[in-house]
C-alpha cells in the first residue's frame, strides 16, 4: 500500500509487487493536479491499496467518511479538516482492483482511457475532496452517508427538471434516490450546467466527467 497526503506530495510506500515505479508516478501526477488547483491548508491523508478480493465489476473504489459541519451540512472528513480542524488523523482508502490491466505508463500529461491509472486516481482524489455525491450503499438500500443531511455537492447535482439530489435527503426513499441517480444529471454551476456521468451500477458516487 501507499500512505500519502496532499500538501507536499508526501508518500510512504510499503513493499508490494503491485507498487511499481509507474504506479508511484501516476499517483504523483494525480496529486500534483489537485495541489496546483486547491488551497489546501491541512494535510489530506489517504492510502492507496491494490485489492485482490474486489468484484471483477469494480475497477477502483473509494470509501469517504462524512460528518456534519457547523452549518449541519454533510462533508467529507478530509474537507472538514481544512476549515474546522477535526480528526486530523483520519485516513481514507482508495482500493484498486489488482487484477485490472492498468495503463501506468510514464505519460507527461493525462491520457484519458477506461483503464488509465492516472485518470482514475485523479477522479478518486476528487471524491476524497468532496467532488462526489454522499450516497452510500447500506443493507437497507442506498441513502445519504449522513442521515437526512446532504453535502454541498449533493445540492449542486440536478436532473433535467432542476430537482436537486440534496432535496431527497430528508424524505427521499432509497428507491427515489436510485431513480434520481439513473437520470441524466448535471452539475449546476453559476456559468451553466455541466453534464455528469452516472449509471445504475455506480450509485456510490456521481463522477464528474474530466475535461479533455
């Protein structure tokens, strides 16, 4: 596994046949993308592991823990640390399917492809930073990570009728949330709506399509 944190691109690599120089390079590139774009005050700690027990249908996944901020909004713990300095020892894990043939070549820029490791890590670092819905899978179905509370990102995700995902936080059933996520979805920004990618098999997060 790799233990890393944004702020100084710090990494500590434990011996593993999967942790090649190419993998290390891909992670460093993904970390650099976010460090250049964001004003990160407190370290954002996370682990990257290659998992031999993941479903063959899942290539990479990140489990993000949420908590309430002072305004009763749901937010990733790593994001809360930037403004409220809570639980600084919190570590999030990015699990990579060890049996996927990843492209971890030493490209000088992001190459976009289904199995491109740099692209995948860039996207999942985004989840850690709050760019993803707070919807999680539970035994009773899918719901918000913090019960009856939406994240700021949830409130930016809209369908064609301008209904927000966050509006389902208090009274939306698991079925209503799932029905919402399989629609055409958009990120409602001041400059206009940006199309988001989602599908019924990936309800844990709604992925922001990275620009080319």
